[in-house]
C-alpha cells in the first residue's frame, strides 16, 4: 500500500470532530468519518475526539456500537490517537461520573487539583519528559491549547511523554505501543498542533509499512 | 504556566466584519475568515466572532463564516450572538466553533446556560456580560433607596439599549453556578472609546468566580492589556478596532505583557 494514510475520525457527537477532521486533512491525511463500526474498514488509524463529560461520551460510543471495535483495534496494535476526552477514555476509569472507560491504557482519569481556575482553558506549556516521535520538531515548553477539568493518571510512568502544570502537574501526553493520547487540542494549537498531527501521520505510515513488511 | 490570551474580536454583520462605537456607526472592515486567518498567523490565541446581524436578516450566514474560518485558522473560535437553543449551539459547534457565547439570551433564559453546559460541557459555554457603571451616590437598583458607596455595575442587553435590572457581579456569579465555563466581560462605558478597560469591574468579577474572565471594552494601547491582567485579574484580553485598524499588533501587545512579567504564548514556536 502507498499514498496518504487513511485516518478514521470517530463521530459519536463530539463537538470537535469537524475541526479534527479538517486539521488532519490539512496535514495530508485521507480522512474518513466513522459513525459506526463499518466506518473503521480500510482505515490505517483511528482518532477519538471528545470534549465534555465521560459518562455521556461512553454512552454515545456504546449506542453506536463503537466501544468494542475501538478496544479490539487498539489491542491488535493498530494506531489510535485520543484527543482531550478521547485521550481520557483510553484509560480504565474516570472519576467524572465514576465511568468505566475503554481500558486500553492502565490508569484512571481524575479531577485537576490545586488549579487556580477551572476549567483549565487556554494555552499552556507542554514539558516533554522524554524524546518521542510525536513531538519531533516541537521545542521544549511549546504552548498548546487546553480545555478540560480532568486528566488521566497513567498507572505506568513509562507511558508518560509530557507534563503540563496548572496548579499541580498533570500528564498532558501519553503513549503505549501504538496508542497515543493528548490532553491538549492539536487541531486548535496552530502550527505546533499541526506539527504534532504531522508526526502522528508519520507514525501511522511507519506502522502501515511495518505491517505490510 | 497558563498563558494569558490575546483575543481579537470580530463583530460580524451579514457575513462582514464591522466595527462601530458603542454598537452604532458601523463601518465595514473586511471578510471574517480572512481576518481570522491573518490574526491566527500573527499570534492570536483565539478568535471571537460576535454576530450582530438583526434576527430577521439571519440566514445561516454565521455558520458559513465559522466553516470558512475553521478551515483556515487552527485556533479556538468562539461565536456569540443569536444562539438561543441547544440545537442552535450544536449547529455552531459542528461548523467548527469551540465555544458559544450567550448574552441577551442568557439574561432572558438563564437555564439555557445549564442546558448547553449539560449537553456540550461547561468549557463550551461562555456568558457574555455587558456591564454599565452606575453613577456613584445613586440608588444602585430600583427599589433600593440606599445610595451606593462602592462601585456598582448593571447588566445591559440588546447591544446596550436595555437595562436588565441585574447587578453585574451577582449575575456573573449566578451564570457560573448555572453552567458558564468562562465570562466575557464588556464595559459598555468603555467599549469603542479607547480609554482603557474598566479594571475595577474586571477585578470585582474575577475575584468572585473561579472560571476564566475575558476583559473587553476600551483597549487603547498595550499598557491597557497589561493592566487588565495584572490589576483586573483577567485571564484573557479582547479587542477589536485597535487590531483591525493596525494601530497595535497582537505581537506588540504580547511583547508588552511579557515585559511586564505576564506569561504569554510566544509567536511561531513550531512550524508545521
């Protein structure tokens, strides 16, 4: 296979789905929108958007028959990028409404603590704790746009790529295998955000090449 | 550290950017999507579109503006004006906006804030408060005989034409309780006058709520933005005409804020 990678953006009613699709299109990916499990066919990677609260998001995924297919996709080693709430629900549970979430990554989502303002809205610096291909070409401390009140606590420190401080530090980017999660919105973070999406598309290409070999 | 945001505001009438003084004497200042892209490139942290189109002249023009802007400017977009229901908010968000700002509609139907926050999350719900300072020494509201000794502001709606009969500080607190995740506070005394933000008003509200406060109305020079954040405790500063007419740039405002020790997002950190 060659040509641009195909990224299926999960459409389960999340308001930022359209913006994510546009940003992925702007960085050269072929974008499809998956409203149900059939929409995943032919994709090289999934992107799980999300803004808002965990319990209704999980209910919407279940209604559309998408929860288990996303879990199966992740367990098979194919790439998934979760953004904001889409990142949080990759973990096992969320304290927001005490919701069981997808459980692809060990850990749980908790409320931000010690924050001077909530929700945490605005541009904040992302401190990379180790080099990772997702942040290639992104200088240390680059600002990205955040809109949230909760953040995941990965059980495994090895999964942490970056932290950000609002009150106390939280994990703003995490990865495990081919699963990637960003608490900030790359689709709304101007050139820095588009650069992270370029890097994600590059990781998807490498994964596709690896599977074909 | 969370950066203080610099936000250009585009007043949109029938799909075109306009700017007047105190909501009158409108002049055409350009295409909203084109201006949004320009501001994003110049370092704007967010763009606010305020739809001031008369209700009977609206035909989805704002949704088209948002769609075009969101395809060109990859920064947060807020839309205010004319959204009166959960369904209308959904359409605006699905067009590519991140937040919707409610002003007159929230005063008329406060539970709208709750309904929208329940559906889309409070981070997407902005309550815009247009506040007018009450003369000192006057009764601070109808029926209250005692003259005010501390500064007081009343809420006005319909572009400043009507008094809502609400105290601005109390309304700010109530709006947050109901579901607003952010407050856009405009001084109607200062709007369009280039005499500086009403820092007292901002501080009075910001010290009583935990959500971010966006300062609006009266920006003249970079020092006003510094004052709004440092003394008014605003999380973000918004202006229109000084940016549109290139009196000051986003960069010069951010430079002044950085020089004053305020955290700002540097421009051009990473190239896509």
